[in-house]
């Protein structure tokens, strides 16, 4: 990708990251060497997505968080964990 935000070592925070477009974006940025924070409300799908990405991109740092974008407390936790 030819965008300055997409660079190896940077962090991508992706909501809805366990399936569909969110998962496709997570795969793409991981393939670019970005570290990825996966956020989704489906714990089972999030677990599968995380294991698959870790297997396919072992050098990328991944953080998986279960949560809902409609929950203010979940979003606050996402922010706090993403900044660690």
C-alpha cells in the first residue's frame, strides 16, 4: 500500500476485526508488517481470527480485545490497551 499510515511497526486498531472487511483489513495491514489491535464483540470469531493471523504472520504483534463499539466503557478500554 502506498500510504504513509501503512508502515511496518506502526499500530492499526481495527473494529469488527474478526470477520468480513475488518478481518480482511487486519490481514492486509499485518502483511505490511503493522502491529494489529483486533476488536470485536464475537469472542469465538475473535479467537479464530487471532490464531490464524498469529500463525500466518508470526512476527507481527497482535492484541485481541472483546468489546462492542456501542459501549463507552469498551471503547475506553480499547483506547487504554492500544496505547500500552
